């Protein structure tokens, strides 16, 4: 049931996510850029020192990868081609961005 609720939240919320930058929910998230998106192997995070942690989910809500603060380069080489949700945490706020691996 938790997976189904998460999937509903994620899929229902796609329209509010940008392709390369987070939404306008926080000034800290506005300082963060993910690129290139789409990518084939690596996502770079500009101003990643703001991020306390990150997680990557597939569209079924399964967590595939996670990391801790100060992430600057994230390898997606072990993930198959597809669409993923990149979740970033700063303080009590969480921002999710759709990323595409080609």
C-alpha cells in the first residue's frame, strides 16, 4: 500500500517538476542545478553542498540509490535506461525532480 501511495504522489506531481532545476518551493533549492538532463551516465549537481542527502526512485516507488551531503557528481551507470525521481533533502524540506537516463 505504501508503494502505491508513493507512486500516486510521484506520478500525480510530475507536472510541477522542471527538467533541469527544482521548483520554487525554497530559495535553497533554487540555487541547485542538475545537469545534463537527460543523461547517459552522470548527473552533476551545482551547489550540491546545500544538499543533506539524496535518493533516486524508479517510477514504481522503489529506492534504487541514495547518498549523503555535499554530493557533486552522481553516477547512474548501474541504472537501466528510463525515467527516475531524484529526491533532495535540505533541512526539513524535500524536493523531487524527474531525471531521464538515455
